[in-house]
C-alpha cells in the first residue's frame, strides 16, 4: 500500500458556525472558497479547501463543554511554520485579536503553542527544531522517555527575549538539552543529537 501524497483538509461539525468561520479566517488568514447556511469551505493556500464547517444549527441546552483535548476523539491538529521569526510574528498577530495559546510547550524536537478554537478544538502551531532523523532519535532517547510532553514556557517572555537578541537556542530548547559551542555556529546537542539553528 502506498502512503497518501499530502494531508488535504479537516471538517468540523459545529453549533458555533459563524464563530468558527470567523476564527479560522483570522487565525489562518484564510479566505472563503464557498459558504452557505449549511457548509463553509476555507483555504489559506492554493488547495481548494483546507477546512470545512458543517452547521449543526442552534446550540443545544445545555451547551456541550468545550473539548480542549479531553475525552475521546482528536486531541489536536498541528501546523508547522518555517522558523522562530514566523512563529513570533504569528503569536503577536493573534494576540491583537485576543487569541492566545492555552498551552505553550518546549517539546524538544518542536517549539509549540496550542490554541483553542471556539469549540475547544486544539491547534498546535509549531516550528521544527531538528532534522527528521535527529528528531526521531531524540524521541527514542532517555530524555524524551523521562518527559515525553516537554516544558511549558511563557510566550511573552520568549518574544521579549527574541526581540532583544538573546541566543535562539536558549529560548527554544528544553532545559535538558545542553548547548555545545562550535566555532561561531549556534549548535545545540543532546545525547549526541545536533540541531543547527538558522
């Protein structure tokens, strides 16, 4: 069997139809490909749609609790940005809308910020910190075995330190990942793993 060539889209059933559409339009800087009273299709790139929303009608009484990664079903959906500059810019833009991460975590192989949409579906916005082979080896190593979740961080502090010019490695890696200076290149090493920062 061959693997899929790409991940195409996610469809959400919702009683918060307008709120969900507005949130995804703002957060992803998306555009509407189609919208009616029952269905909406949004995209943020050249794909015909990346999100779809099915209107379930008025909110039942009592309203269901926001999911927030609890209970059966999908815990979160993850999206990767190119670098720390893009992730910082995203954080700052979303904060102007009052959208802030509910869980910022240094995972080790990624630096991640988890956001909750109006229904409580979690979106992980991340940057990769290692090449794929190094990330796979890190996940098989003792530090990840001891702490597979990672460490929380303060996004405002990270942004302030990044904009002040602090060393990127000190901002993005876990405390159990130690720096190794290499001839003017910012390189971090953990259990023989090396991640080049650019």
